[in-house]
C-alpha cells in the first residue's frame, strides 16, 4: 500500500497478490501539481502510541470529545484519496472536533461477503483494538454504516517501502539496520501478544514523515494459543518462510512466529540489494519454490560482512536456527551506541527522510476516486443518510421496513466498535484511581507507623505502674503478714506466760496443802 494503513482489504485464504511497483510513467506524474500535498490549515502529525504510552509519544486526550456520541462518518472531513484495495479505498481525513489527521480505510460489506473475507476483517479489527506500539500503524476508531466498514488509523505520510524501492532502488546499510531494529521491536511486541503477522513485506511497512517504519495490514494475522501452530498457507509467496511451504506439502505439522523473522530478512535483503534473495513469484509452483529455497543465497559483493551476518541469520532455512527476537540480532555493530529505549523513543534521526511537500504515493488514486468511481464516498454517504431518514419515517408510520425496502443494508453485530480516545481516558482514570489508592495505603501505613511508638510507650508506662502497684501491694501484704506473725508470737508468748503463772500458782498451792 501507500501512505496509510494498508490496501483496503486483502484476499483471504491462500497467498495474496504481490504489491504493485509503479512504472516510470506514474513516477513522473508525482511531480505534477496534482501530487502536491495540500492539507491546509496545517495540522502537526500526531505521534504514534504504544501499550504503555511511551513518554515521548503521549497524546493529550480531549475528555469532552471522548464523552460525546459514538464516532461515525460525519465526524470526519475527507481530504483526498490515497489508496485502494480489493474492497474499498483509503482516504486522508480530518476529525472535525480536534483537527487531527488520520487515514480512513473503508470496505464494502457486499464485497467482503462476496469474496468470503468478512471473517478476516472482523478478526483484524479485534487484533488491532488490542495493540498499541510506536512501530505499528495503530487503530484509533472503528465503526460501520449500512454499506461499509470503517477503520481509522495513524496517518503515515512517508509512504510505504514498496513505493520508495521503486523510486530509489536501494537503501544504505545504516538505514536498513534502523528499519530492522524498529521492525524487530514491533515483532517482539506482537510475539509477546502471541500474534503472527504472516505478511511482512515492503508494501506493509509504512514510513512516517521522519522516516521511521511501522507495520500495517493485519488482515491475515493470527493469534496462536500456547503450544499452538499455524497450518494454513497464508502470506505473499516471495516473502513466505520455507516452513509454510513445507506445511502445505505435509512435510511438517505447522509453523509459528519464526515466519515473520524470515520475511523481515527477505525485506532487509531487498532494501540493501534492490532485489529479493530468491527468484520466487506469485505464480511459481510449490515444488519449484521448495527447490529454490533449498539453495541459500550468496553474499553480494557490495554488502558488508556485518550486514551479511544479519541477513544470513534471518534467512536461515531452519526456523530453530533463525533469530526470533531482537536480542538475537547482531545489530550493535551496525548501529553503535543505540539502545532499545533510544529506538523506542525515536531519538535517532533516520538517514532516509521521505520527501516532503507531496504525497509519497501514486497521485492517480484521487483521480480514480473522483472520476472513475461512480458514486464517490461523500455522495454515497449523503444517499445513505437520505435512505436512513426514509426508513425512520417508515417506522414512524408503523410500516414494515423489510416490505417497504427489501434490499435495505444491514449492520454487522460482530463488528467491533472501537474508540481509542475513550480507551485512553479509561486507562488514565484507572491509573489515577490506582495512584490515589496507593497514596491512601501509604498514608495509612505512615499513620500506623507513627502511632506505634506512642502505643508502646503508653503500654510500657502502664505496665511499670501496674508492677509498682503490685510490688507495693506485695510489700504491704508482707508487712501485714510480718505484723500478724509478731502479734501472733506476742499472743503466744503472753498465753504461755499466763499459763506458766497459772501452773506455778497451782503448784504452790498444792505444796502448801
């Protein structure tokens, strides 16, 4: 595709057509006045987002906007068409309330059903709604009307790598190394979410205005459960890994995330050398493909040893020997001093910057939208609004809408309605609540800690006083006991003396007698 998310729809099942390379005639028309980019008043490009909202990419959410009604077609102003696919078109749009620029891909429901591709589209929206990364083309809104499905994504005005390959032929090794680093970060992220893309190719790698790369088009992506393998023959033939063809030939049980890293190797080779490492085309038979892939490519004379080390590892025929993470790639020698956070924050300025001042894509798409298309999008939506009003009037008159309009379009209940602005606001609210809860816990803990010494001192004082009282009582009891003993002894002595006197008296009287 070109300056936006991807071609508006793709063939489902099997492999898909190879991206179109523009000839010299179309390239020459890029300098024509029709190719001049005119999006006045100028609006700064909105940075991409990521799951954790990297500090360098944070965007302020207009809370008032996010609390309004669900986003629909009327919330956007169409500026120009920039691409087309199997099921619809891609346009640059401006959101009316915020002025932000986006890419809007719209797909005909009828065409999706006709080509049995609706399931893929529904799955793509579900996957995109769960992703957020600085090197992906992120989904912002999804909605539908009676005839079309809409995906509103990040706008990439730098064009796709297929277009730039047709214009430049090759890229420098340092530029390719940065592309590989950025795309490897995106693949790492996808793998952490257990997503295999299956269609990494220059057509699906878009550049922003600064020249940073982003992966798009998740139409044939798949989510793999733990221990699960993919088995279908999906992708674009020249970029498909050997194990996909082996699986199609019943020579292996399936394949996994390593297929995306093979595709990355083919793309990197093509960017450096100007051609692919294997002479495989969409029409090449399966048996011939396997024969071709059995012979590894040789190192081109104009490719450095460091770059070839990277390419050769990515193009390992055995998936177990192929790098499947950023840490396994030998990028340090190609990008000295570059760390993961530096790349994620887009702090490195790419050597290749897409030309500014005109669209980095085929300008004839706009002509096709306005001239060849029988019912341009904005006119079609006016017609739909009129039909909707008629149906509402029919309902108000208690008429059966199906009898009055048997061909009335239907809404797809399974289609995911998504609003990233609301999701961002919800996450911010949850983060604030979590922060408040943590502060409350810390304050309570601090209060308890400060009260503990006082309680201990009080307890110790009470214990000491109690002990003193007990000691005093014990002493008093001891004194009383001693006094009682003394009194008892005195009484005993008195009684004994009295008894002795009595006995003496009695003895004297007896003697006299």
